[in-house]
């Protein structure tokens, strides 16, 4: 679960930052689009939190994580197509999908640890997951900024690679 969250948080922030850099380099109305990018990623957390909690409570959390990360590979495919075509709308659609999937994964991430660990180990486990998340956010943002104006195939390869890594890590979460 630790690695699944780290890979996913990196990918979310890499995609968002690379999209912002792409917008700044190519679009005329860049200020509004940059602000919109942040909103497009955050809005699903507001809209999907209740559903996400229900899914995490109703179904096996490890299974939900695997399904969410499997669907994320499709969202990464949309991002790859967007990067290769230079399509800002396609990248916004991918970013929205990443936001929805991150929102669906949130309750799984926080609800899974108590299912897998004894109570005495929870504070350290939560701290490690938070550390990995914030480190991944920092790394994804930095690399997205550095590579955002580079070769589209490289951007797509990073997004797809980390989606596959997150899926692989999710598949290893104990049921």
C-alpha cells in the first residue's frame, strides 16, 4: 500500500504540473487554464468523497485499490494520447480522471492500515504513508516542471510507467 500510494501521488502531481507547463508554453489564455487545472484535479475530492467511503466500507479495500489502479492505466493512456497529440482538452480529461481515481483511493488508503496492522503499529504506518505521499508530491511536481516542455513521448512514458507501477503495487496489497 505504501508503494501504491507513493507511485500514484507522484503520477498525479507529475501529470498536473506537466500539463500546467504545457499550458504556459502553448496556450494564450494560460492564467485561467492554469487555475482551472488545479480545480479540475481537486473537484472530484469534493464530489466523490461520500461514494469513495461507501466503496471502501462495502468492498475489500485491497480489491478496490487494484480496480482503481487498473482503471488509472486507462486514464494514463488518455494522458499519453494527450501529450502525443499536444491536446490540452485530452490532458484535462486525463487530469479529471486522475482526480476521480485519487478521490476513490483516499478512503482505501486510510482504511486499509487498521485492517492490516495491530493498533500499536498504526502511528508509524500512518507517518510513513504521509511521508511517502508528500515526498512523492514534491518529486512529481519537480519532475513535471522539469520535463513539462520536453518530448511528449517522455511525458507519456513517465505517466504510463508510474500508473503501471501503482497497479503492480496495488495487486500486492493483502486481501
